[in-house]
C-alpha cells in the first residue's frame, strides 16, 4: 500500500495541510529545523501511533494547541485492495488518543496498528546499537508487535504480571503473595523471549549478508542473550524452565532489591564483529560499524514486513546519508534500489543530497512547517 494522501492538523511545527503524495514517493528538501523530521514522524505515527523518536504524544501537539490529528489514505498500487483511511488524534486534556480505520474506532487501539507499513531509516537509529539494552528490546518489541500475531498480547500480559510482582516485592509482601505472580510471569515471559530469540535466529543470516554488503566485506552476527541460563531460548518450554530456575536462584536478591531481576525485561541482543573473536560491536565497533549494524537491522525489519504482511514497506529516510562514507552510501542505495516497486519518502537538507532515485522522485520544499 502507498500513502497517497496525508492530512495534518496542529502536529509539531507543521502547518495544517492536505497533501497528495505521488505513488513513487517524494524528496522533501529543506534547511535545518524546518519540519522535515516532523513530517516523517507524522507519517510513521499512522503505523504505530507513537513517535519514532520516542517523544511523548503531548510533545507532538503544536505549541499552544490542545489536540493534533494526522490522517492518511492508503492505496494499493494495482487497486487489488480497497483504499484504507487511517487517522489518529491526541488530546492533551485527559491524554485521550483516538484511532480510526475507515472512520470506525477499532475495539482496541492495537487492532489499528500496522495498517500503514513503513520502515524508517534515521541517523538516530544508531542508538539501537549504541545505547543500553532497553533500546534493543524496544526495537524488537515494535517489530514483533507489528509482525508476529500474538506477540503484543504476550508482551502486555508479561508487563502486567511484572508490574504486580514488582509492586509486591517493593512493598515487602510475603513470598506467598509475591509468588502468586510467578507462573503468569514465567509463562508470558517465556513466550516473549522465545519469539524474540526466534526472530533473531531467523534473520541472522540475512542481517550478516546486509552488514557484509554495506561494509564491503566485514561481518557481524546478532545473538539473543536471555537473562537466564538456557541454550534453547527459541523454545518457550525450555525458556519457562530456565525462568523458573532463575527466579528460585535470585529470590534473596529480589527481596533485597525489591524488584524482579530475571525475565525478558533484562534480556539483551549482541552483535559480534570479527566472528572468531566474538567482539561486541558496542564495545569494539567503530562509529561506522555501529551505524552499519543499525542499518542492517532496519533492512531485516523491511524484509520481515514483506514476509509477514505481504506488503512492500514504504521507505522513510530521514537525511540518512549525512554520516556515512561514500562507499557505504553507494551500497545502501543499491540495496534500497533493488526493491524498486515501493514508495520512498526521504528528507534532505540540499537538493544535491537526493541520492536515491535521483530522477524519479518529485521534489517538495519545506520552510517553517509549510510544504
Ligand atoms: P534538521 O535538518 O535539523 O533535522 P528538521 O527539518 O528535521 O531539521 P524538525 O525536527 O522537523 O526539523 O523540527 C522543526 C522544528 O519543529 C524545530 O525547530 C522545533 O522547535 C519545532 N517543534 C518541535 N516540536 C514542536 C511542537 N510541538 N510545536 C511546534 N513546533 C515544534
Ligand atoms: Mg531532522
């Protein structure tokens, strides 16, 4: 599906406007602080109903306003499917979020997720690799919630059980009270861990392929590292057994610390470079190597969308060539150009920075939030 119309109301600094987008995409050209990233943020909001930059919803409302609204029309390129209208609005007062699909509110917000299929490439992606493990878990949770049926439900069940159990630990409740939450925690937690580990395993080879291609011959291998000792994290039963043993082993520590210390909220993903020496890219990788790992993650995310949702994702690129050397930029372009059927929406500071589909993409200018 392509985004063929976008309606923006009081979103960040963007002027309220109606835009018809070309099916092949567009290059948005504008100087710093004019609203380029805000524009991509508005589009991506229609996929996850959240900011891709991790901003809170109230920060997305234009200064001095009370509510924003974004709406998009999705059209299939060959008209094989009916067009879909997805809209999202957020009101500061009462923190009310309303999502509609074709004008009707889905029973749960999560039922509206992922109608728009897009992958966003941004210089801030490097944080997924650079920062602490919670960034990598967040990345996995978003990708899997959108592409693996049932994942979001397991995750929500886990979070609830974890919250209740942590509250009991923090209040110094008896172990009988705390352990009421052990089984719900272990079962949902094992499902979360198993799905994440399965995804990493299933994309591992492809990830390495992209990494090698972009870096021009180097290698990196992703591994899912659960917070408990198990050699079969992809198996929910084995993971559950490991969590049960893990909880028993850390019971005293949990009492002292007042919080649950094993489970998917403590799991990690590592990227080993220089294969035989198993060096973590976070500890030993150069800036370029870490950016390449982040990029390879986005590329496997795109192929996951293709496989799971049967759609060519819309490629959103927020000034991504700013920090990569020529060779890497060229090879990324080749990778993205290979899938030449999809829509590409990119932002650049200067006309001459348009490197993807140089001749095919119409140019739009942006100044002070007006496109
Ligand atoms: P750069 O090239 O530097 O990345 P950009 O064009 O991507 O610039 P944006 O991140 O889109 O810039 O931000 C444009 C402007 O939007 C910023 O100057 C910022 O102050 C403003 N802005 C951010 N949030 C809001 C808001 N809630 N209401 C109004 N303006 C906002
Ligand atoms: Mg920007």
